[in-house]
């Protein structure tokens, strides 16, 4: 089970985009993920009429290291660390380290 999954609301805790919030779009591998509207780079795109792609300078979201983001805790209003806990019915769930509140329902 991963600490951060696709669709999670995360906050950047280190780097040039520190403090920004976004949703995880993709998890590339164990250590890298792509967050919506964070770590934007300019990409020079050649036009491709067969695919219907227009040319120009595009904005592209680049991967971030998982250590530079934290799961957003709405009760705390900031990023928080994540741990795991086994419930009484045998399910393994993610919990916030600061208050022990369950992330997954």
C-alpha cells in the first residue's frame, strides 16, 4: 500500500513550488509522481497535422520526488505525514500521524 495515491490532495513541502496544493495525476514509479499545476516546465512542441497537434510552446507538468510532497490534512490546514493502521475488521488504512485520523474511508 502506498502512502500517496492517484487522486490524493497533496501539498508541496520543498522546492521551488513550496506551499502549492494540487491533486496527484499519476504515480510514475515508487519515488516519483505528477501533481496538477505544480512543477510546470515549458515544452517546445512541433506541429503534427496527422495527430491534430498544434505547435508552439506548451506548459507541461513534470514529475516530483515523493519526499517533496505531503498529504494535505484539512483539519490541520497543512501537509501531514502518513502512517498505517489495521482496523478491528482487518482492513489496513492510512492515517495522519499528527491526529491519528483515518484518511481512507
